[in-house]
């Protein structure tokens, strides 16, 4: 099991590195489990969240809440999400309580480069997802 | 009930917070206990199997030995008969009968050990699968629990904050706006750079005498000097 704290520290350093393609900020969030907020530069409105569980690293982006979806089109949107899931690289759509999310799960043994790649892809996927699903939103 | 089924049941039952509906305080502990029990069972079965297989091999070796012994004594009996020693032949025959009796017992024992080993192997296979399944379920419970806790932390610290007042659409618009800005800035930068490099070219042309220099002060001064001298 990777220590999420040291992973986050390493990530934070990478995020500050201007040589890197994408810059981002990593901040711990207080709570019962280790969660880190990742703010990608110029996409601060769509933060990513990094957390861990048994043998996994989870990267989650919150898209919108159920009530933001036009009630009549929810069924269709759900179907679109299911249909798009496999094609979307590294991320999947999911529902956490009343929040639609895209998330990626990595093995706890994943390298820092894997996690960096995951973050970049996830943030792009999240923005594109909202963009293409915007028609279903109120 | 499997975790996946619990999730389906919770949704069908209209639960708002699925995580809460399927993860209770005890589920992790219960799964961990079940895994421990199954693992113990597995360890014991593996030890039993080693023992039973050793006994089976022992029986096999005894069977081989007995069979050799029987062949050997059949040879003795035949030799005794050749020597017309009926009494000795009978004694040997009795020995052969004893050996055959022992052989039957060993063969039955071997069969029983072999059957026992097969049962243990099947059980090990089944228990190993059960442990894998339980471990998978445990990961699901733990992940659900940790996502639930993470969500609570995020909701408390971020979702209630000012940024979450934005809807997804508004967030997207802001990001897009900023990206357009960035692109505009880049485009403007390119124009500027173009102008700079244009200036550069002008200078080169002037230096090369292809384009006339705007600044003719030097020429004018030379001209004035020449006029004065005259």
C-alpha cells in the first residue's frame, strides 16, 4: 500500500515544476481519510481529488449534481455515459450519491509518472465531458 | 449478500447515499474475520494434504515392496517344488498368502489416501477461490467506505465553499473563457513578435543599403559642412 501522503508530496513537487507540461497545486483536505485536492492551472473551477483505499489510488473529478441535469433527459444522459465509458481513456463515469463524477483508479503500485498522466487525462476528460453533456444540463 | 447486490438493492430501495446503505461499522471486521477463518482452513487443508500425500507415497512404496516379495517367494516355492520339498513349498505358499493379504490392505489404504488427497485438493481449490472472492469484496467495502469518507471531507471543505456555488456549466464557461484569453494572448504575442522581427528585417535592409535610412541628419550635416566650406 502506497503512502498517499508521500505520493501527494511528490506530486506537489511535480506540479510546481515549470518544466512540466501541466502545473497544478496539491492541498490536503482534512477528514477521516487522506484526500488531496489538485487544482490544475487554468482549470481551477474543476478540482480533482486524490484518495486511496486498499491497494488503489483513486482520482475523482466532480462533474455536476443530479439536480443540475434536466429531469427529462437524465435517462438518455445516463445511457450516453455508459456508452462512452469504454472509449474514454483511463477514466470512467460514476455516480457518488447525487454527484456525477469521472474517476480513474490506479494500482497503489503505480509510478509517479502514471499518476501524473492520470491527472492530465482525467482533467481533460472532465472538461470535455461537461462540454459534450452540457445539453443535458439545466 | 455480495456488495454489488447490496448496491443494487440500495438503489432499488431509493437510497440517496449508497455508501452509507451498504457499509456499516461491522462489515470490514466481518469480512476480515471471514477471510482469516477461510485462510486458516486453507492452511490446515494444505498441511493435511502434505501428510496424506506422504502416506499415499508410503503405501505405494509398501505395495511395490510386497509385490517384489511375492514374486521372490513364488520363486522360492517353485524351487522347493523342484526339490520335491512339499512341506517347505507349503510354508512358502503360506508366506505368499500372508504377503498377498498385506498387499490388499496396503492397496486399500493407498486408495483411501488417494481419495482423501483428491477431496483435500478440491477443498483447497474451493477455499482459495472463496478467499479471493472475500478479499475482492473486502476491497469493495473498503473502497466504498473510503470514497464515502472522502466525499464527506470534500463536501465539508470544498463543496460548501464559494467555488461550488458555480454550476458545472458556469465552471466550464470560466475555464473556456480563460483558455480563449490564453489563446488570444498567445496570438497577440505572435503578432508582436512578428512586428519585432519585422523591425529586425528593416534594420538589416538598411544596413545592407537596400532600404534608405530615414535618419538623414548625417547627410544633411555633411551637406551643410560642404556648403560652408565653399
